[in-house]
């Protein structure tokens, strides 16, 4: 049918209009391809600039930079392991808190919330996403950290810690994951729900089997977007995580992240090797972000794809 329509359209158009039509299609195709390739070019340019800015540190430390715990500008010994550890642990804490809250909120807004309550809740979630990170950081310093110190932390703990950093990141990524998850759940066909109800399923069974199972790949993508925000968050985390370059077994101990050390110490870098080490921290952060997202995409293709094939 589509071929007949195209044939009829081609026959009806004069030769000049036909040439114009084909030129417009090709121009549109190449323009969109150029815009897509611009993303890769931008990442390449950022990576190459970070590589060029960190050449002294790369030459001096090599692969030891990734596995060394030392960060001593006085003796010019630098290592990224405490910051990699702090970035990954704080992001993991944030995901453990934010993912259940976000997906449950999206399910409620899509499947259960009455109409008079739905729009106010959506507005509040969007407002939370619009709050600047420095404001959340101030709230964390003056409200959250004292509360954690007085009611949660055991013993004489100052308050700023890896756990506090994870909580503040979770607050920041909840609106993102919730909004994307809500749009994904809204895109689930109504026939999915109607078929489940026709088979006698309860509302919970409809939500679990017909909605969440159908949308699980999209929900995983929403989590990946939140993870990308968590890995690169800077100001709010810097204000509550403690900024101590060490690897501690306790979540109540201070930590440091890759983004935070660049924000804190870039203006204090007085030597070339110190500045190059901070550039290499930025290069490591870019690499960690790409690596984590690649692993997540691989998991999505492996387990998500298998789940889709298993469906009747």
C-alpha cells in the first residue's frame, strides 16, 4: 500500500518537483546525520582537551594514578583511587534511595493517583528538579547533616559523610527518574491493562505484569539518566561529603568525589603537575561516566533483551 502511494505521488509530481523532493530528502538525511555525529565530535573534543591538559601527570604517574591512594600536593604525589571510590559509592547510595522512590512515585502518578492530586504532585516534582544544587547543598549543611548527626550517626561523628553525599544526590536525581519513568509508563498501550483486567487480574497484578514488565527497558533507561547526573554532581555533594581523600569502610566517614576535587582545588593548583593532575581527574571522570553507561547498556541488552524474547 505504501509503495502504491509513493508511486502515485511520484507519477503525479512534475520532473522539477521530483528533483526538488529528492534533494530535500537527501539534505534532511545528511543534516540529521551531521547533528548526530556532532555529539560524538563534542565528546572527542572534550576528551582530547583533557588528555592534552593532563600530559605531564600521564607521563609521570601512568596507570599508577588510577590505583594510588596518595593525594599530596606538597610532595607532588597524586592518585585518583579515593575519588573514584567516593564517586561510585555515593552514586550507588543515591541510586539505592532514589530508584524505588522514583519508580513508585511514577507508578502512583500514572496508575493510582486521582486527577485532582496528580497535577499538583507533578508540579512539585518539576519544582524540585528546578532547585539549584547550591541551595540543596545549603539545606544539606544546615538541616540534613545536623539531623543525621543527632539522630542517626552512632557516637561522636561530625556529620558530613559519604552517606550525606549519597542522600543529597538521591534528592537531586529523584525528579529526573520520576519524570522520565512517568512518561514511559504513560506510553504503555491501554490494551495491555485491559487484557490483564479481562483475565481477572487485580490492580497490583495489572501494574506489575502488564505495565512494569512491559516498560522495564524504558525504566532502566531512566535509571541510567539518573546515574549520569549522579556521577557528575558537584556543588551540593562538595558541601556535605566531607572532602577527605581517603577510602573508609564506614558510610559515616567523610569522602571525596572526582567532580568535587576539581571544583575545590582547581584555583589552588600553583604548579604545573598539580594542574595536570586535576585535568587527569577530569579525564578519569569522563572515562568512568562512559564506562558505567556502557556497562549499563550492555546489561540492558543482555537481560532486557532476554526478557523481551521470553514474552509470549
